């Protein structure tokens, strides 16, 4: 589902409204500005600030 490029173009970070990108393992959506990773649960992005985790340095590279 999230491999759809059109969907990735319209999804935005709920905190800063910035662009989200898939993590390398395709298990989350990364906001580079806020340094947060939002989980993907059964193919559905969970775009809730309280569900996000801090991005690792490896993910930010």
C-alpha cells in the first residue's frame, strides 16, 4: 500500500506538515525535520504524534 508513490506524495507529517519518506526497512514513515518515525501497522500509517518514536542516527543518514 505505501509503495504507492501518489500516496507518499500526499501524506504529511502531522506535526510540521512536512514530507514523509519510507524508512529503509519499510516499517515506518520518517519526518526528517522533526526526526520522528511514524509506524506502519498492517499497511496502514499511524500518523499520531504520541505513537511516533525518535529516529535513529542511521535512519537520518
